[in-house]
């Protein structure tokens, strides 16, 4: 999947995003959203999501589309990147070990921050 639109052969940076990027980023709409005009795949996907949201309701649509799971994954990846965006090791086995260490650190921090609840009576 490419975020940037295909190059048009002109100099400079492309100003528009690809259909896949639009489809990925516009999965949730505002409460007062209206359908957009156009025939690109991203716009059609957004309008379909808008119809489903209005038909099912926002809360049911979020459960149906696993929107909260995606949000949790994005949050965890943000935390993972905060430990370092680059991999310093050069060989593949070293890179794997480095990423496993980061995951272990993140899991340990998550475990330390999780409350320990006990049922009473």
C-alpha cells in the first residue's frame, strides 16, 4: 500500500494522497458528516462507512468494525516507537533480539502500571 499518489512525471512533491491512504485514514467520520462527491475508491469507502454509521449507530458501528482494537494497536505502536524509532543492530538476528528486548521492556512497563484488583466478599 502506498500513501502517496502515483508520480505524475512533474518536478516536486506530489500533493495528493493515494486512494488506499484515503480509505485507511478516513475510517471514522464526524457526527455531522455528509457524503462526499467523487468516484475514487477512498471516497466511496468513506461514504459507505458513513451510511453504515448512520444505519447502525456510532457505538454499534465501532464494535462491529473493531475500531477500538485499531485504536489500542495504534497506541501500543506509539509506545513501542517511543523506546527508539531506529534499529541499531546491523545483522538480522541482532535486529530481532533488539526488537524482542523492546517488547519485553514495554510488557514489563504495562505489567507494572496495571492495577491489581481483588474481589471483596
